[in-house]
C-alpha cells in the first residue's frame, strides 16, 4: 500500500504522458500574494479585463549611428503596428509610441508623417530631446546609441503566455524586415520578466528531480557505510520517500500547486529526516 501511494505521488508530481499534465507551477509574483487582499483582487481583475499581466521586452540592436535615422524609426513604428494587430498582443510601448504621442500632443494626429522629408524634420531634434529629457532616455541605450526596446504586453484575459508573445514578435519582425532594409540590418532578442518566468517554470521540476536524485544518492552512500545489506539500505529510505511522495499526491488532490517554497521544503525534508530514518529502521529491526 505504501509503495502504491508513493508511486501515485510520483505520477501526481511528474504527470503521465498524454494522460495527466505535471503539477501546476507558480512562477508569477502575484501567485505569492494572499488572493484575498484587495491589491491581488484588483490586479487579477485588471489582467482579466484591461491588459494581461504577462509581458516581454524586445531588445533591438541597430547598426552604429542608425537608431535615430528616420528610416529606422519608421521601421520600428511599422513593427509596433504589426505587433499591436496580433491577437495575442494587448499593447506595445516604446520609442515609436512616444513619437506618436508627441505628434498627437502637437495636434498633428497619432501617426508618424508619411512623407520621408516631413518625418526627417519631425525626428531631427530627437537626439537633443534624449539628452534633455530623462523620461525618454530610458528607451534608448545612451552609451552606444544603437539599442532600444519595445515592451509587448499580452491582451486582457491571457495568463502566462510569453511564448505566444515571442511568436508574435517573430512573425511581426519577419514581415517588417522583408520590406525594410533598416530592420533587416538589425537584430533583436526577447528579454524581460515574462522570459524569466517561463525559464523558471521550465527548470523547476527538473531542478526538483535533480535535487531529489542528488540527496537520495548522498543519503544512500551514507547508509551504505551504516548498513551492510542492500535491501536494508533501501528499506531505510522508505519512510521519508513515502511521506514526501504521498504529500505530493495530497497536494494534487487538493489543488495545491508547486512553488519555490514547497520545492525547497521537500528537498530539505528529505535530507533532514535521515536521522528519523535510522531510528525508524533500528526499531523496525
């Protein structure tokens, strides 16, 4: 019975291919906030009705001295518009949005000038504005003057879909670069908190498995020096393994997700209970 419960706990943790997904992971900061607090309720309501809580940053690097050229700014604006039209995207904020806002505040509409000469006149003082306005400098790497970024946020109702945002960026980049030599000569990387959360989620269960394997191996070698029988060594591991795996089964049944705290506690308990294992097995004998 103990063996079956432990096996069920292992399946509850890692899942079964094609039948059961692995245990849900908590990687977003809001997951660690009491859901009954007003700030947590309001944030979740905002994510459901206004704008998603997942975002990525598109870090764009241009050739030297090309970032503030009108054709580059035009290409970045076209990229922003393509991203905004994607169903997975809720908003795109960056240097092009600030330029459109500036033009709108001047009563000239909310789009960049279509005429290249007029666009050049409109963006001619951009470098001076970057030196004078701290709020603008956050969007440009002032040291190299060849990098900027766009913050792409998921649409309302989407949760934990940075992979979908990355795919939307890839499509928009390919389509825009096909008609723009300025963007074709540039490169981009997907960075930001959304990427970090996805990386944590992808590595959390493997890290847990590796921690269990290492801890188990260390304890097994330690018991190898204490007990002479291989069966005795394995039997001595039963109490802790059963307790931890059965707890994962209970977590699955009651809908308690995995997070950094539960994973650290599980691994720590496995190492901390070796004294209990020795005592238990001594009395068992």
